[in-house]
C-alpha cells in the first residue's frame, strides 16, 4: 500500500485514516444504497465492453464515453489477493464527471471495498463513481 516497489506513490496517499478509509467509504455508499461490489461489477462490465471497441470510444448511453488505454504488464493486488491485474486505464467521461480507472482499482473496489487513500493519485471518490455508474443501463449494449 505504501510507496515503493509496485507504485511510486502508493495507494494510501497522505490519508490519516489509511486502510480505515474503507469504513468511511462504505458508510458513504450506504447513503446511495449501493455497494462497492455492485459498483466494481458494473465497472468491470464497462471495461470488458469497452475493450471490444478496438480503440474507439465506447458509448453505452448518449452522454457517457469510455476510452481504454492498454499498457503492457500486470500488477498484483496489494491486499495479497491471488491473481495479477492488467496495467492500463479506462477513462469514463460524462458532461459532469471524468474519471480514469485502472483494472486494479476496479478489483480493489469490488473485492476489498477500497477506493484508495486520500491524496493518492489512484484515489477514486465513491460519490463520483456512483455518479458515473448510475446512468448506465442494467445491461450494457
């Protein structure tokens, strides 16, 4: 989680809560009546659909645009979860929100309820992720 071997800046940033940020993010998500697992599953589905668009922007609905930038290599989960996760990113844009999300971030949201520590370049604010996911149809085209 700390800066070092796998990432220059680490996943915790300068967050005084550190890994306890999970509890505060879970409480925030409960206000939206959605779980981190549901968000992660929708982001994972979005990643998989967007990858099939062969470098073109994927538009699941008119005001949402998704672009995949793949990179070589894979990263392990800092929680020790088995498996390696693709490097690269997915940028999701709406008129109000634009976020760049990595496959590892999707995994950490879905499996560990971890959106990153405040101050980390990998931090995803849960309320913004909800704003991106909510307008998407239940089944993506």
